[in-house]
C-alpha cells in the first residue's frame, strides 16, 4: 500500500510510445458516446421497478422521454434514438478546451464552456450544474470553485462528473503520463473537490492510455494503472496552480486529519484494493464486483472510483467479446449505466478500433461526424502533425469570457421570443454558427410559465437542444443577470 510520503514524493512515470493510429482515437470517442446514449435510458431504472417503454435487456438505441424538473416546474423531454447526454456534451466541451500544444485550458473550460453548457445540458448532475452556476459568482475563480448548496459541497464532491468528460485529455496525452496526470487533475478541480473524483479521472485516463497502445494484457494494464495512480504526487509537485489549490482546499476545511495528502492516500489505497480484486471476480457475475466497489449502493453508485473501476472491470472481463462490456453496463440496473457504459465503450474503441463496436450503434450515434472530427483533431495534436507548438501560457480572462457570454444573451432572447424562428441562424460563442431546426413548447403547471425547447444544428457538426422556462419577458436559463453581477457588481437596470 502506498504511504503518503511515497505518493507525494518523486516517482518514475510509466513510459509510453508515441500516438497510435488515428482510428483508435476515433473509435474511443465514438465508443464513449455509444455507451452514454445506450445507457442513458436505463440510468434510473431499478430491478423490480417500473417497466420502461422499451424491452430489456437493451441492446439497441430507442426513442424515450424523461421528465425534467418537479411537479410545478417540470416538462417532458423527448429523446431520439442514439441521442447522448451530458457525459458526451461535456466531453466535447473539454476537447474544445485543449490548446494546439495539447494542454488543457481550465480557464477556457470553466469560464466559457461550462456556464454556456447550462443552456443546452441534457441530464446534467446536481454537482456539475451547481459548479457551473457558482463559477458565475463575482469572486469565484476556476481554481477556487468552493461551492456549497444544501447537501452539495465542493470538497465532498467525489462523483464521476470529472472522469466522464476526461477522455480528450487521455487521448491527446496518449504518450505523456505527466501531462495526463496534471491536466486530469486540473479538469477535475473545476467542478469536483474530493480526491475520489480527481483520482478516478486519472485512473480512467491511464486505462485509455494503456488500451491505445497495448495488446490484450490484463496484468500489464493493472500494473500500469497502479503505477500511474501512485505517481500522481511527483507529476503535480511542480505545478503552482495545483499547489495553490491544495493549500486553499486545506484552508477551507479538512475532511480528515492530515489534510488533502492523507485523503488522497486513502483514495489511492481504495483504488489499489479494487484493482487487485479484479482477477478474482473476472469469472463471476458482474453484479458481484459492482457490489464490491459500491457501484450498486444508492449512496455510492455515482462515485468516481466505483464507476471507473466498474468500467475497467467490464472491459477486462469481456476480452473475447468486447461489445458485451457495453451491453452488460447498460443493463446492470441500479448502477450509473450511461457513465459506466461510456467508460467501457471508450476502452473498447481505444483497444480494438471500430471493429470492437456494434455496427448499428456506430451508424446510429448522434453527431458521429463531429465526434470523428474532434478525434482527428486530437490525434493531430498528439502526433504533433500540427507542428511544434509552445505551451499556451496566456489565460482566458474571466471578464473577456463573460463579455462574450453577455453578447450571446441577445441571441438567446431572440430565439426564445421568436424573433428568430425555425430556419433562422444564430452564432454561439463556443459552437459557432447554427441553424434552428425546430421549436417545441411545453405547458407547465406553474401559472404563466411554459418550457421552450429549441433544436439547433451547428455547422461544426454538433446538435443541441436549448431549453428554458419562460414567462412574459423572463428567460429562466438566461445567464445575463449573473454575468452582469460578476462584471459590474449589479444587474442591468438596477
């Protein structure tokens, strides 16, 4: 077991070859989205619970609907076959936040991508949405996003919301373990403050790294994962941003005696135990390993470590029939089906390419062309096909990002108040030019309010559903008031 001294002391990182063939990048990103889209409909089903409007076990994309919000504020969102959730949306957001030199830009993700995502998110979890809202506060910085809302607290946020979006960082850092660790850490702390979320991101990133390069080698993968997770301290030691964050984390209140170092060491021990258990569970029902790591318990089903380990377990369990890893994850009711299936799908794609993924699902996944384009872009960076690029050191100023969001709000209001109708064009700050495909209106129980859903196809290749509750001239999903307060200390007109 690692001791705190070894975890945060010097340690040699695993050596890796250059970037593999581009097709593995493409399949990893497509496989991740497939798992997300196939597992989303079963995410909240339970054994012996309500019967869904589709047959189980689920092996094909289906049309379904989910209720968004509560009794007075809720509406029905109709989801088409192959449409993905927030897992893939935020994965794409992270990909757009990677520089030409391959470095993740946490300021761009936190100040620009994350707040704007609130307006088109589908299935977003409470911690991430709370983090996205909190980043809009005037004094909040991306590296100091210490939110608290009821039972939701930043330092206790150990769910899988960071790991589920970390694939682009793993791909672009396929031959660079130090950057993988550093950027996975930075990606995580924009929204999650518990070591369980941070180390789960690093764990999944290391698994993708190994799958991209290696043949079937279960023991080799488990060794690589242990080595990478155990090397975190040395990899982050010289990064001032992470050092300052750990100091702020400890000043904001300790989870246990020993501060962040001891909390992190406890999580690494937990990961080592779960990895060591995989061989003995490989020939047993997947549910038994799920229970071992807590992936079926209500209080831990969304844990970053539990879900990452479950995804790795399924991948290693089904080496002879890789697609079964996705199907098994999707139909393990009571677990975080879409995220675990996304983890399994990304590993299958990274290891086997498209031949490891079900053809009907590859052909039916939402925005396949855009997923391929993003994967090709990440591969070009990883293979240094874009030429040598110096690291980007100029941060995106929060004020600059918020001014651009504020300018976008004019287009948002015009969309929701029908100044721009179906067929009209908009220009989004991160997604670029898009065309409105359709508009839907849902009546709400709350008097005077309606929910409007606007389907937009962007020239970049991504499709989104922008949504808001509206009444009179109020657009509930508008960010304008919060952005104005952050910029000027007040809302306009006050």
